[in-house]
C-alpha cells in the first residue's frame, strides 16, 4: 500500500473540504476525486491521523459508526472506558461514547425499539456478511488448510460440532468482523483488541469452532462455496471498508 506523503495529505484535505456538508463528509465523492486510493484508505487515514478531537466527536457518528458502537456495547457491555481503550484506541473518549450511545437510544425512541432495529437487525446483517467474508478468507488458502487439518487428525480426533454449539460460532462474528475490518484498511481506527490475553483466548476458541465446522464440508462443496463467494468479493470488500 502506498505511503501517505505531504502532497497526498494536502490533496485529501482539500477534497474533503470541497465535499463537506456542514459536519458530514461525502466520502463517495472524495474517493472519486482521489485516484489510487480506496474509500477505506482515505477515511481511515483521515480519522486516525488528521481529524481533531473536536472533529472526531462531532463528525464521526454516521450510521455505520453508530451500528458498530451498538455492536460493541451489545457484545461487551456498556463499559465505556474499556471500549474507549480497546476498541477505539483512546481516539474517542469514554464520555463521548456514553453520550453518543444515549443519544442514539433517544433518537430511536426507546431501548426496546433501538435494540430491535439496530442491534438485532443490524447485527444479524453484519453477522451474515462477516461470516461470508471469513469463509472466503479461509477458502483462499484451502489446500494449506487441508494439510493442516490432516496433521491435526493424526494427533487429535476430529470432534463433531453439535447444533447446540453452532450459535457460539455466530456469537463470534462481531470479533471476526473487526479482525477482518482491521486487515482490509490500513491504520483503521477500529483495530481488533484481542491482544489482551483473555479475549485473545476467546477468539481463538471461537475461530477453532468455525474452522471445525468448515472442515466438515467436503472439498467439492467447499470449492463450490468458494467460487460463489469469490464473485461477491468486491461487494464484501466495499462493505468492510
């Protein structure tokens, strides 16, 4: 990925100012005027490197940002200092997160409606796409994975995944989604926070279940799935950026 030089930075800031409407930025227009950079690269670099603290509080909260905040709060609780440090790398304060979460609740006319429309529907939508993207990610190196699985089988019997365990796979999706999100956009503000040992172990456990489920798919079926998903790769990539 090309590095950002001063000329790139000046051009980005100029284009952003031309496409700013009050406190909102039309990122689709920005990227059209910035050849050689994706929307994710422009937005993540601006957010992580160029925005002032005031800008971050006032302009950051679009629909996707609110949805991701809701996902964090739903998955890990309203521990705002914890979320600020680990999910947002201290770029948004705990107080700002709390206020925005409360604001979204009020706008959505109560916690019940908010939970139904944003958390339930929104997270399910993210789950489906994140899980699809993760399967695609694994399928890109399917031959190597098969070799690894055979090595594992030589030392450990393969465990069947029961229906009762499958929901646990989908519980892992917000974490898998953030992991993929961070891999697809350099310097993105939402870096995965599994560096902390406890959460890292949880993620490894979840991923092992996902891989075990996929490992039980025949090579023929997996190849078919991979081919179908590959056709959607551009759409998925845009979603995560």
